[in-house]
C-alpha cells in the first residue's frame, strides 16, 4: 500500500509540473492543450474514475492558486471538476 501511495504522489507531482510548464507558455498551442487534457484525464483515470475520449481540460482561473490548479475535464458525456495539488491525490468530483 505504501508503494502505491508513493507512486500516486509522484504521478500527482509529475502531472502538476508538466501542466505548469505547458501553461507557462504564452502562446498555448492546440498540442499543448491536448497534452494538458491527456495529463488531467490520466490522473482522473488513475484514481478510478471512468474517462473515455477526453475532449478538453479547461483551467478555471478563479478557483486556481499557485499550488492548486483547477480544471473542468470533459470525458465523453461526463464532466469532472479536478483540483490538482502537488504531493497529493487530485480532488475529483463529477459535475451534474
């Protein structure tokens, strides 16, 4: 169990770092946005939530802080509110 928690922490840290790097670029390209969508969807899936064909991950600036990034993730017909925090599992909630 301890090994799984360490892996989850590493995954969360990696996802946060990659997303921060992608969003730091001033001209976010379609490829960068696809990468962000893939990373957020992978994190959601790793925590047991279904996410087939992720189409977008929109950052919510009003809810995000420097160490807590919030996204609305579109996966097929499901939308998730995802809070990414370094060194922790993401807080994932299905949006009705």
